[in-house]
């Protein structure tokens, strides 16, 4: 598929479907509670996957759909990449917190985090909840988006401009795709500050591109990594602690994205 038409159509559909649902939800239900808002706007999150399936079926038929599904089923990624996807985001988040505390910042209050998740305030309860939150969140953003962003768009765009640049472009498109959630239905993005969210997700696009390629185009890995990121942010350990900690997390993401970009350019 050498034409850019499928990619353009994919991006247009992904935006049109999701934005229509999110903006209509905000317009028709302006007083929606945060928890219900997240639930009702969830269908819009499936726009990238739906768009990828529609565009693939149109341009590549059953063969293309089989290849797309094969990427999802590419689960033999090795223990190292499995652990990296599931636990890596939380480990890096904890590093950001330790740096924050080390330079004089306050540590996040576990009791406040627990109340936000309707859990007891003990550290044990928060740790036990991790696999449950992880599995629940897979169905939302990760499974709903990664077949589109990585399985369809990353694979095709990197054939034209390279893995690193493609990851950066898709990261930017991915981050801006969330704009209605950020400004109109903020519960859909955990009410994270836009100045952090847009560049952070853009940088994640590069990191995801690296992992996707290192696991031989495994959408399964991308789904796990996406769930790992969302699970850590569900605890609001970073977002509840002020701009300094967010800044530290953003610097860590920038360093990782730069290393990933350099690695992809070297092995291209």
C-alpha cells in the first residue's frame, strides 16, 4: 500500500468518530459526573481500532485484516519486554517521585490516592489492586486504540519516513486526538494538565514505536505498555503532586524518547 490515502482516511475517521462522540456527550450531558463521563465517552476511544479495520478492509481486504490481527496475537515478546510493558511505567513513575522527594518535594499521600480509588489506605491494598486495575484498563484505551495507532498507522507511516519520525508524528496526532477529552470532558484523561499531557503523549509515541519494532511489530506489546501507563496514572501519584513532579516525569519521558529515537535510527 504505497498511497497515502489509507493513512489520511484512517486519521480523519479516527478524529471524526471520537470527536463526534465526545463533543456530543459534553454538549448533551454537561453536568455528567466524572466516573459516568469516563464510561459514556469510552465508545469514542474505539475510533482508532474501528477506523483501522474499516480502512484495512477497504484497501487490503481479508488478507490485510488477517495481518492486522496477527500483530495483536504476536504475544511471544519475551519476559523482558513483558515486564517492561507491565511494570516499566510504574517503575519510572516511582523514580520520578523519588527524585521529586530528593530535591525537597512532598511525597504523594497514599491515603488520598486510596480514597480516589475507593481502597483502604494501606500500601498493600494499593499494590494488590494493581493487576485488577491493569486488566480493567486494557479494555479502554489500550485495546481500543493500539490496533489503530501502532498496528495500522505506525506500520505504514514508518515505511515512508522511518520508525522514529513516524513514532513522533503519530505521537503528536495521538496526543491532539485527546483534545476534546482534555478541554471538554476532562475526566476522560484523568484531568491531567494540558501542558503536560500533549508533549508527554507525543513522546510516548516514540517510545511505543521503539517497543513495537523491537517486538517485531507486536500490537500485543503496545496494548500492555499502554495499559501499564494508564494503570500508573490511575493512581494519580504524579498528577496529584503538583507541576514540579509532572515536569520531572516529562524530562524522564524526553530522555527515554531521545534514546529510543536514536536507537531506531541506528538500526534502520
